[in-house]
């Protein structure tokens, strides 16, 4: 019976074990399914942000193409053209003596009450560190010192070569950072983790210091300060956002004007020049290339080394070509404009000529855009002919007509001139704007409108030709802060964490020692994410992405409604999911998985059908005070508000943040021409009246744009996150008593939102 | 005839769902996904395969010479069949509760993190450390530092 007992015991034990194993498998199966669904949500959230970003980029390209088109086709004296022509004109202050005068800061007095840093030049390490500390404490550097700092920076940058050359000798590890985009928190975090730049701690910063984030100027000042203190150990590359025309749209211009009300305009003008003097690339140990965007199949470092980089002030404004026999041809820009033969196509907004197919100027890239800058006949003809050869996108009929018109009318030019200008420009565009792709080849980057997409074969060829082993670039946001591609020969490095939203991504920096093996450090700036689990992070980010998406749906309400009604011929007010998804795809042109997103965007369906009128009611706009402007007009203005704001800032020539009624009117007329839709005088008057709160005959741009904010009435918006006190307040507390408050919020948050709740909800949904 | 229509509709709807789910992971927009994401895609469509099940499916989907990628043309028919045949059905709440109760040998009504970790990283189809950490961060009650599994269910 002992044997029997042993057998029974063994049997039960075995059974129990078996049961446990089965239970484990079950739980694992269940959890993996849950995790997969979270992953999908994270993924499409990411897709949403990226496609919005790209759509916005394309908007900008379209706008500049449109403006360029205006330049081409309107009389030089027309008001509309004058409003915008200044951004296409060469920066008028170009000679050294004038620049020194422009930088003049001596007559700016600093009041005693100013408690920020008072810099003395030459700067030293203590002052640089003090500057960092001051910015950490939310202080602002006085404009006198800003100007002085910029002057010294400019003097230094002018003597730097296009290609920074760095060495890891003396066992120095070099730290490399990617995009910062005005996120001071991230820079501070990097310094905290890695130490500040010094003789023992060299740094390379890979561009895109400004725009989007709110502390762009502070980041620039810090980087410039360290550059001045350690010129042999701090290297700055230029990014595509170090460009004053881009800054008009993406926030840097606005930031500087708001922070420096008196001298902001001057500061911006100086930065315009300084950006153009930033070096283009950095090479470490002649083995590793660091560049902001990337390369193309024609990238040639020898050529890059030779260009006059400062002539390329903006990607959207190629430099005028210099030909030996034409040194004075740019002096008189008015007469110069008339040399363009466009007489058959001239017009103005008051006597509009047909624009031709919208596609003719919208599919043009930054490259094509160079053709709109005023030129001599011969150059114009030459450029267009050359472009027709290498451009992939087809030229409009009108351009071909223009070329042939030119060829028949023009006199043969005796002077020679080379392709160099255009080639150099393309080289620089490629360096600053390109993105890698996974298949072989090299194609124009139509999404960004400049640079190209380059494949692994191009990387291989490039590295071999230049005897390099690795390309480190930035320019694209990555979930984990960095990502390899092209067989680990290309590394994308992004240092702005939480770029799309709190919790959306980590930032990273990399250290390279003499062995040139990258060592990565990842981080996430806001302590709000501390203690948030992966599901929490996903949900937060998703929430924001969906909000943004709902905005898009709102602004296309009218078009969507028409699309739905076309399908719902019997006018039942109901539409099935499939049709809903197809209609949205057609109207929005956003490449997103609508059927996957459906449960997040639609709160309820009856019998699998959606009541679309009710659905629209959930999307609402907080109206500007005027109730008389009809829905479609509001929608349109809202949809194009970035474009509108950009035009405003262009029109605001003195960068004061205010524009006159008349200019405001003109701006709206410009917009209506761009959109090819009527914005009547009544509407314009209505808008003017409703926004002029100053009552002084001028309109504050910021105030006007404030009116366009979406109020979300959707039921999908559940309860605000607890951790949404004003970021500023939170951060300043944070810097004082870091850990304690961190824990405080951690437990406070957890008490309110038990982790298990999310799992519970998941179970309910099954 | 009505039946045929609805059958076709179901297939079309199903295939559209599959296409959408696939697209989320098709980063290059060239109708291929990394083979390592197949499990996620299948699960996102509502299925609960085990790792072993996935292994078999992937073997079916891979090319003669494994490229590391799965093409949509191969994925669609396989996945359609899985969905239409309702394979890998969801786990019922009762079963899941029982599973937790089995692991809770001492019938405490809750599980210690170490207990759960031991089972899930050693038994069945073991979790990676990362999977375990993630699950714990979502499942552990922060006050008591245990997994109150009963609260997952009503």
C-alpha cells in the first residue's frame, strides 16, 4: 500500500503540476493578446502623428510654391506682391561693416533690476554654466547680452570650415546629440546625465535646435556659449530648421518676438545670417559622418568642402547666381524683375488671370521652386532646361510654354555660367533634408519637398567612396530615441523626447570612443511619465493623437457630409462602417488604418450603422465671437490656420506681431486665391470687427489665431489627466525638491487610477 | 441568394479588417511586414493563439528562403481562413479566473508578484523578462504590492 500511496501521490502531484502549467499557458496567451492590442494602439498613434506632421510639411511647401507663383505672375508694383516679395529678397545688410553695426549692443542699457546673467566677454566655463542654471530657473537673458553673444558667435562661425573634423585621440569620448527642437528640458537632462561640454567632454550637436518647442532661443544661447568657451570641443551642424523661412511657420520667430519685444526683430535678422554660417557636417576620425538629414547618390564631400555655405540662407530661397560679367545685375531689383518675360501672364488679385491647374504649382518641390526667383532671361531658360532633365515630377504645360517662349524671344547670352550654383544648392538640400528608405535607389523626397530618399546601396557606395564606416543623422523622430538601418551603417539619433506628446517617445544621445562603437543613453524628459506604465503611456499619447485626428475630421465636416450623403441616397442618416471608412479615406487623404481606428472615433453604432449627423454634433468648434460667419467658412479658415498664420507673419514685415486692417484684408485675399475659393468682403469685414480688440486699427496676429481653437465636446474625451497642472509650475517645483514631489505625484496618481483598472476594462471589452 | 450576399459581405468585411491591421505594420508601404510582427497582427484581430500556434502559422507564411518578411498575398488567405473558421477563440472570464485560482495554491485570494513571476517565466510558454515587467506594472496593486486577480473580474 506504500507503493499505492506513492503512486497516488505522484499522480496527484503530477496532475497539479499539469494544471499549473495549463493555467500558466492560459494566462500567457491572454496577456500576450492584451499586449498586442496595446502595441497596435501605440503604433497607429504614431502613424497619426507622423502623417499629420507630413501633411503639415506639405502644406508649407504648397504655400511657398503658391507665393513663388505669385512672384512670377504679378506685376512688380502690385500690393500683393509687395506684401510678400521681401522674403525673397536677399538680406540687404551684407557687408561686414554694416553687420558689425547691426550687432551693436552698446547703446542698450541693462536696468539694475535685471537679475539675469550679466555676461562679460570672452566667456568662460563658469559663465556658461551660470547661463544654463539661469535658464533652468526660467530667467531670460537680456537682449544686450543676446546680441553680444550672437556677435561673438558669428565672428567664430565665419572662420569655421564647412566640414568639422574631430578626433577621438587622447581617449576622448565624443557625445553626439540629435534634434532638440526647443525642448530645453531635454538638453538639461542630457547635461545632467552626461556632464556639460568641456575639454574632456566634447560634443557634436546635429541640428534642429529650434522650432516647435518653447525654449528654442535658450537652447541656441547655451550651445553658442559653449561653442565660444570650447571652440575645439563643441561642434554644431546645421539642421533644416536653422532657416528663417521655416521658422516663420514652426514657432521660432514667434517665440523670439514674444520674448524680446523690443529687439526681437534684430535678433532674428542676425540669426538668419548665423544659421547660414553654421557648418554643414562633422566627420569623426575620418570614419564617421555626422549630418542632420542624410545623403544622396550625388553627395560629394570634396564639393561640400568648397561651397560658400553662407550664401544658402534658406532652403526656400536659393541664392542668386553670380556670373563673372554680371556683378551689378542684382543691384536694381525692380528693373531686374522686368527682365522676366511673363507679360502674357501678368495679373493681380484685382484682375485675376486664370492660374492654370493647381497641380502645376503644388507638385513642385523646393528644387523646382528655384525657378521662381527673379533671374535674367538666359539664366531662367538655362535653369528650366536643366531642371526638366533631372526632375522626376512632370512640369506643367505652362512652364514648357514659358521655356519655349523664352527660347524664341531671348537673345543668346554671351556670358558663360555654370551649373555650380544649382548643384551646390542641391548638395546642401540633400544633406539637410534627406531620409533613408529601405529599398535601393535614390528618389526625390516628395513628402518633405526637398532632399531625397536614399537606399542601402547609396549608403554603401557613399561610405566606400569616402572611406567612411558609419553615418549618424537625425531629422526623424524615433520611438526609442535612436534606430539603425541600412545594415547598421546608418544611425538615426533623435534627442527630443515626448516629441509628439508626453510619453510618445524617448530621446537619446550617443557616445563614441576611439573604438567608434556607439554607446547609447536613452531618456524621457518629463517626470510626469515616471511611474506611468506602458499602457498608461500608450493611452495618453493615443488620446492626444485622436484629439488631433478629430480636429481634422471636424475641419472636413462639409466635405464628409457630402460624401456621406452621396452614399446614403435614401437619406436615412445612417451609414455603415465600411462606407464611413471609405468616405473618410477619400476626403482626408490621410493614409491611416481607419477601420482599426473606428472604435476610437465613433462612440456608438446601431446595428453596425453610424448616425452621422449625431456624430458630427460631437465635433464642435469654439466659435470666434462672430456668429454670422457661416460654418464652411469657419471650417476653411480653421483648416488652413497654419497657412494663414504663416502668411500673416510674412506680411508682418517689421515683425511687430501686428498688421494693419488693410494688410489683413490683403492676406485673406491671398488666402482665397490660394484656396481658389471666395472669401467675400463681408466675411473679411466681419472677421476684422470681431478680432480687433485693440480698437487701434491693427490686428494682433496671436489674438486672431487664438480664436481658432477646437473645443472638444466628444464623449470620447473622458476626464482630464490629473497630471495636467501648468507644466511650468510643476517643473519649477520639480527643480527645487525633485524626488519628493516626484514621489508625491506618483502615489497621488496611482491612488486615483489603479493600474488594474485598465486590465479590467480590457477584459470587459473581450 | 440573400445568404450568398451576406456571406460575400462578411468575407469582404473580414478582408478589409485584415488589410487595415496589416497596413499598421507595413512601414514601407510595400505590402510586407516583418515576420516578428505577425503575432501582434493576428492578435490585434481578436485571436488568442499560443506561441506554438504562431510558430506553425509563421512556418506556413514564410517564403521558401526566409527573408524575414511576410507578404500580404500570403497573409491574406491564411488570416481569412483563421477568422472565418473562428480559430483561437477568446478565453472566457471563467476560465481565466480559474487559471489564476489554480496558481493561487494557498487560496489567499491574491498572488504575490514573485509567485506569478515564477509561474509565468518558468512554466507554459515562458515570458521574457520584459513581458513579465510590463505585466507586473499593469497588474500589481501599488498599495498592497500583490496581484488582486479577483478584481479583474466582476
